[in-house]
């Protein structure tokens, strides 16, 4: 009888530890990256400009389920997936191209590669 109680206690402790460890990782719902982001600055090969300077409105919607969608001037421009990394998020678009993004204060800095960087602010 004592052995059965001891086994039950060990199983309960293991289950408690597993649940505690599983809850340690931050969920995407709590991620500061989730939301709608609007471009406020574009940098290409060191040249800085605003989206308005080039007649562009760019928006990125990052969803809790790990998906995202981009729009340019109100038109669907692409979809992809994202996942958290040690220093930000990794973005993979529908073509398999990879990008990265990091938070800088309240801004999201998206590096599209080839010296093309877009600074974004969260929509309210």
C-alpha cells in the first residue's frame, strides 16, 4: 500500500514539473510582436526615406497563430510564418525567403536582406 502511495506521489510530482516547464515558454499570444504594424521609415543601401516619400503604405499583420500577412497600398502583398528567436523573430514568406525582425523600443525593425530595412510602429 505504501509503495502505491509513493508511486502515486512521484507521478503527481512529475506531472506538476512537466506542467510547470511547459508553461515557462512565452506563448505567441503574449508576444510583443503580435499585432498590426505600419511602416514609418525605409532604408535601402543607406538611403533613408519615409513611405510617403515614395508613395507607399506598407502594413504587416503578425498573428498569434504564427502566421502573418503583408499589404502594400491596401493590397495583399504576401503571407508567411513567424517564430520567436533569441533576439527577435524569424519570418519566412510563402516563397521560402527568410527575414528577421527585432524590437527597438516600441518599433519593429524588419531586415529584408540586401541592405533593405523597414522600421515599423504598432497600430493602435
